[in-house]
């Protein structure tokens, strides 16, 4: 029995030792102090086999190191600067920059936290570690950086090398410093001659106002660009003296140095000489560009002249017409002449247009300019002074006027009056032509000559004047019946005898006129249609219009949806006989109506995507009005679309240039439903999806318009949180494709780029 009791007592003494943990808490709590600041952790540090263990995330974040955790392999990878550490939990073998290192104590998991040896991690990342056993304090300090002095460059030279009239004319060269090991880059600064500069103020110049040159081991020669600015933000230009300075910018905490100034240089644009005033004369009666004779003396020195261009400018716009505007005019809107060695004189063509793109015609005041063109360099082009103002006239009719005289809602409402020319010996007849304002921005002699019979009203040459009320069957030049609510201009063509269209003369246009029913029934105005939904039926179509100003005799309005393919014109008679329409009451001043799913066109077919429609509104009389209903002008043609989802961009990559982020990406496979791309810079650790992308402020992303090409875009200077992009922090790039209409998937977010840092 005695032996049994001895065995029981021995077992009780051994029982606690069986459950003793390998990680022992110290009598005093262990404190870790990094550069004078106590490290706060959610799991206190512990001592294991004489080594202090600390939660890995707390200490790595205190060192501003990047951390990656692989749950499957139980491996942590930490990086800072040029150092990368890999630790595997439970293993005494670690790597530092791919070299194996043996640890005294392996990493371990404790209460859900991964613990790592404090001394190994700290010293691997370049810190110094101390231990006070009595106070139970670990002290970690960061060594002070070693500074060096970058040297200033010498031999700074500025030269005038071009004739562009901007920064491309200026070339800067200098001798690099002998030891570039401390040099990060050079900055070239341009100042107006005589402006003082010291290193402190030079380093404060914004990045847009200097040019960067990398240290390449060779003496740099840099030709500046058209966008180069002075340190004050002014564009570089001719007839101004400049000096150049160069800053040697040191790496890291190394100091920078400022060079001495270059000798002053004044840029001179050696362009072709100017020429005299252009002359313009009215020499014919075609009513187009053939009436305009332009002449000017050639330049005495044509060695830099490739050809000349003639610009016809509305007199009201001539004061603002300069060389830059002349260089930007479309080739369809000027006349080009080869240099011939002689003074130049020519009549323009019937298709000649002014700089606004309108055909040249009578009744408009013009001024004419000539441009001497150097095809190798547009900055050398020289613009003449303008001609005297000139208004072309013809030998055709005069005093053209129009009036609304009846309420038939057809051609009988329109009266046209004009005075015949005094000499009608070469005129066979006059033709009154009614032109819809919406169809012609300009109406030319060529257009008039090609109007078919039945689409004009012929008037004889008898008498000294004509006053013609048109007929009920009169049509406009497009073949549509003349009706109320449509804006028109009227022209009169004087037709030459002998079937010679080139001798015909077209009048200037009448004032615009819109026929109205003055008896009390009027058509609606301001008719507009839009595609607003994606139901694939009438609910996609919104119709808006302004009611008639006087609705006394109107009982209702009818919205009529007309398939364009079935109607070359849609008349009041067609509208009165339509069985399918949407009725609208007269209450209110205007209507904005989305049609119903059951809405049909006037042929009885359901409204659907892919069909081109025009919409009309019929003002329907009540029983107190004896006259006809009134039909509006047709809306613009509309074809309802089946909106497609947004396709995201692909292959988002990054680059850096002059300290800024450049983003490259492959465009969306379908850009027709996009309004813009938005480029985001996102901290690498931050979760980011389409919902977050749509909430980013416009100041924190860079937008780019879809242009049919793969794109390269400067990123914004701030990340999506509004923080400046800084060195030492890792980022990712995303691109959002934004839809151009409501009812569509609002945006497609790309995959992220690879991580990067400046």
C-alpha cells in the first residue's frame, strides 16, 4: 500500500509539467520600443528559448515593409527597399535575398497570431537591436542615413536651332558631373534673361516648368519641345532673351547642386516675308464662288513657299481670323493655288466655301485672306492682311419677300413677292423654290438647277414684279407638301434662255417663315424624341413638345409614330386617317410622354428597336372650329437601340516618366456605347471594385475619351483616396469603361495591373 501512495504522489507532481507551453510569459510584460515609440500589439510579445517573439504584422508595418502571407504554405514574405525575407512558420530555415539563414527559434502560431523572432527580423531590415533583461525591454533603432554632396554641372549652353516660334527652337547642352553615383537626375530650367535664381527657389519649381535629363554617363544635349515653359509657367516664344540653368538632383538624401547660367539667347523666327493686301472683286452673276475674283502679288522671295491658300471669311468673323485659325481650317473650306512665279488672280469655283463651311453666295459680306504656306513647317506660314469687305450681288430678282396670307395649312398660305430685273432679255422664266430650313444649311445654284419639275412654282417674265400665292399642291424642294409649323426659306431662280444652267442666277434667300393657322388652331412646337429605356417596345420612346399657345379650339393632341421606310412624306390627310396613335390632353403648357408597351406605329405594327421612325403630333379640332386639324413638322429620325453591356479594357500596364505614372491599356472591344475611360491609381493593399470606382471623385482619377485606338494616358497625381502618389508605396492601376447612356450597365472595371512603385 505504501508503494501505491508513493506512485500517486509522484504522478501528481509530474502532471503540471506535461502541459507546460513552449512560449513562456515573462514576470514583467515585454515591451518593444522602435525609435523611441512603444510598439502596440494585440498579442503581447513572448519569450521562447531566450528569444523575443512578436506578432509579424505589427513589426513589419512599423518598419513600413510590404507583407505577403501564404495561408496554404504558412509562409510570410516581407520586403523593404532592396531586402526580401521569407519565413516559414515552424521552420528554423529562412531566406534573406534568396540566401539561406538558420534561426535560433522558428516562427510559430500563438492564439491565432503568427509570431516571429524580433532580433532576426529587425537586423535583417537594417535596424539595430538592444535588450534590457531586467526591464524586459527590446530597443530597436534605425541608423541615420549617410549623406553625400552632388556636384554642379558645368558648360551650360543654350542655342537657337529652329523656326517654330516655341520651345522647339531652343537646345540646351552641358557637361555632366564626373561622379554620377550620387546623381538621381538633372533638371533643365529656362528663365527670362536677367532673372535671379538660387538653389532653394530652383528646387521649388513645379514639375511642369522644368525638363528632366537622366544621368546616362554622357554629356547631355537636349532639344526642348513645344510645350516647354519657363520657371514662371510662360510658354517659350520668339523675340525674348532666355538663360538656362541645370540642377544636379542627388539620390535619396544626397544634396543637390545648381549650375551657373548659360549665356543669354534670343530666339528669332526666320520665316518667309509678308505680302501686301489681297483684293476681291464681284465679276459674275452665278450667285456662288464663281462671282468672286481674288488677286494678290506673289512674295518677292518664294524660296520657303510651297503654295498659297485663299480663305473667304464672313466679315463679322474677320477680326478674329489669324494664322493659327488659318492653319486649322479644313481643306474643304479654302482654295489652294500652286506658286507660279507670277502674281496670282483667279475666280473661285461654284463649290467654293467660306471658312465656316457654307457655300459662298450673294447677300453675305466677306473678307478674303491669303496664306503663304511652308509645307515643312506650319509655324513659318504667313497670313496676309484682309481684303476690303465685299458683298456679292447678281443681275437676278430683287426685293424678295414672303408672307403668311391664309389658313389652309398648305401652299395656299404662302405668298411670294419680288421685283423683276430691268433687263429680262436673257431670262426665260422664274422658279420659286421653297426650302425647309432644317434640310439646308445653305442652298446653292447647283442645288437649284437640280430641283425636279413639280417641286418648284414657275412664274413668267411678264410685268415688272410678281406677287404669287402658291397652290394647294405646292411642294418644297424635297418633294414634301408645304404645311403649317415648318420653317422655310424661299429662293427665286432666274432661268437663262437657251438651256444653259451655268447662266442661271439664284437670288439670296428670303427671311425664314413658318406658316401658322391664325384662325385658332396651331401645330405644336419644340417636338423632340429620345430613346430612354431598354424594354424593346414603346416604353423606350419619349416624346416631348410644347403645346399650341391658344388651345381654345383644340380637343386633344395625337402622337403619331411613322416608319421612315413607309413614308417619304407624311401629310395632314395621312394623319387624319391614322388609326393608331397616343392621345394627349390639352392640360398644361407642354408634354413629355413615354409611350406604353402596347403603343403601335401608324401602320399598326408594334414599336421596336432597329426601325427608323419619325414622330408627328396632330392638333385635333373640337366641334367649335370649322377649319382643318393642324399637323406638326416631323421629328428627327430615331431608331431605338438595344443597348449593349460595357466591355472592359485589357492589358493594363504601367510605366513612369519624369516621376509621373504612365498607363497603357488595350481599348474596349466595343467603344460605341462608351463616353470615357477613367484611370485609377489604387494602393496595392486596398480592395477596389466597380462600385468603389464609380464613387471616386473626378479630381482623383484621369479621364480619357475613347478614340478607336489603344491608349497611353498620364495617371492622376493622386490615388483614389485623394492622397499624393509617393515613393516607397506600392500601387495598382485599374481602368473603368463608362457607358454613354442610362439603362446600361454603368461601367466595366478592368483587371488590375501588376503592383508598382515610383
